[in-house]
């Protein structure tokens, strides 16, 4: 089995580098504004609301999964929302992505959560095929909406 462990504080710079690598892969190389300090606070501050798992081997960290809890009002229980899953290109096909997802599925099952869910870019066919091979189903009847930047500030009434 591929070694998966919870992230540690000393993993934060590596996780942030992998986040940058993911942004490049997703064709948004300049989009990451996160910092080591901000990520460390989010993961290990007094009241963490995000969590991370690391896939590593003798060669070091090969990938990560960053997630948080969501809640199903219909089911009446939490679920896991996978914000980011990334495996270094040279390590893909070695079972790291599957092991990270199995770890999250195990956490969900152990804690009685209703689901593990995530988003994938429509053009990312290799990932879509991988997720389908695991039995995951696309939620094509749903559209994702996002308020951010100036529209968020305007709607909130804060200007900016």
C-alpha cells in the first residue's frame, strides 16, 4: 500500500509548492496568493478548518489531498469536500492518487459521513477517467457558481 499520512507543520512549504504546481497544471500559474504563513495557520492554527494528507515514499512527498467538511442537509451528516488532489507528474500512475482518495473514503466511512465530493475541470480528461474508474459519478445536473473579487465585495456592500 502507498504510504499516506496526515500532513505535519513541516510539510507546509512542500504543500504550498504542490499547490503552485497544480495551478500551473490547471493553466492558472499566477492565481495562487496563499502563503506559507497563511496555509500553516489554516492547517495548524488554534481552530483548523482544513486538513491535508500526504503521499510519500523514500523519494519524498509525491502528492497531497487538501480537504474540509461540508454538510448535507438532506442526509443530516457531514461529508468531505476535496479541495485539491495533486500528484507529481513523474509519480502519476503509481497509486498515490487512489491511495489519497481511499484514505478520505476511509475517514468518511469511519465517521459516518455521507459522501466525498470534489470538482474537476471539464477539460481534464485524464482525471475524469481516473475518477470514473473508481466509481465516482459526475454531478452533471449541477452548475458551480462563485462570487469572488469585486462582485463579492459589491454584493456584500463593502465596495473594494
